[in-house]
């Protein structure tokens, strides 16, 4: 499996996990010039902007640790653009979550970090 396929599989696993936890999908792979948001979801009355990270090995802190401050800034910029273009989403308070995915003993291991960083 190549990197793109692994990334798509990880994103599917993250989406399924979040849906099982009650979140509702609004958009997938929201892209703009400033950056990308993997999953835009709603958790009750909260807008959740999700970065999905897959790592085949847990070296260097694992998948969640790979969301550097630079990556956070790009996600925040993309979120600002999203809110400028989708006025109906502005009424919700927002949070940034990270879902880290890596191989485990029984399939994929999922680590969901709510409110992983702030704008």
C-alpha cells in the first residue's frame, strides 16, 4: 500500500470512529490557498476541525506529535477561510482536534485528541 492509500484508509478509519462517537460530517478535505482541513464535523453545538495523521511507525512521538506549530497555523488559516465562505458555520464555537492513527496489534490504533490546539 502506498502513502496515499494509507492516508485515505486512515482518514476513513478516523471518520468512522468520530461518527460512532456521535459527530456529524459537514465537509471532507476542505482546501483553500491557506491550507487544508481533513474533516469538518459537528459535535452537538460545536464545530470540530479535525486533522488526521497517520504514521506507520511510532518513532519521533507518533502521529499526533507530527502536527507542528506550522501545520497548526495552516489549519487555523484554512478554518478562517472556511468561516468566511460558510456563514452558517459561524454560529458554532469551534475546536481543533487531532486524530492520530498508527498500526496496532488488532488493526489500526486510533488516538483522538480533543481541543489539541487553539487559534
